[in-house]
């Protein structure tokens, strides 16, 4: 979803959408805490996104709007099937019972999807890097890409996400 972090995608709620805009306001993460008996317990927690600049608005294109409609219809169907077992959390991406999806479960499903479709074994975070590189190659400015990714600095975007883009050098030579 347009270069969002895994936790940001999973943290999206229906209330975050206003027309063609979706507000990035939270991130879902798994955290380990000590229980009273001394054991470690993992829990799901909604928190603020990684940085101040990670709190941002994303414009939805037609493809994303259609996808959200499909997800909404699927949730409505699951809500009917589940009856009183449905948990209305308000999240966009949920289990069949309406509960939020844990990041580790998303990772597992993503890896199974790649394998089942004979796709290269990439990480979910690689999709962010691909978004950044393709946006730059498609004539987006570095500042725009950095803002879309929610980075505090364009240096992060350039050095970690984009690196060397031969197409940019080619464009510079053509412009010269």
C-alpha cells in the first residue's frame, strides 16, 4: 500500500479514511512484556508511527479505492457469518472474526503467498524499497518519495531506500 510500513498498514482503521485520503495515525506492533509470574508474554499494541513525519496522509488511487470496497464487502460477509463471535475493532485488515492481524502472521502469510505463486523470496520491507525506486524512476522528486515513506530525512530515503538509480544518471546526461 503505497510504501507504508507493515505496522502502518495493519494499524489502518476505517475511521482513518476520508474520501480519497487515508490518514496514517498508528502502527500495530508486537511487544514482549513480563507477566506477573515472570514469564514473557507477547501482546499486540497500537502505537504512534515510527517518527513524527510518519504521521501523514496518503491519497488513494482508483485501484486502492476498489480494493478497500472489496475488503469492506468481505468484512461484512464475515461479520454475518461470525454472528456474536465478531469483534468490531474497526481495523481494515482483520481476521475472519474481526480481530486485528498480528504482524508476524502477516509475514507468514506473505511468505506462503510468494511461494504458492512462484515469486522471488523478498521481505515485506522490500516492497517499500521497490516503491521508492520505482517512484524515483517514474519522475517523482526525492522529497516527495521521502514524504510518502514517512521519513524524517531525505538522506534516509536516498541512502537506504534508493541508493544508485542508473535511470537518474541517464536522465541527467539526457538533460545535459
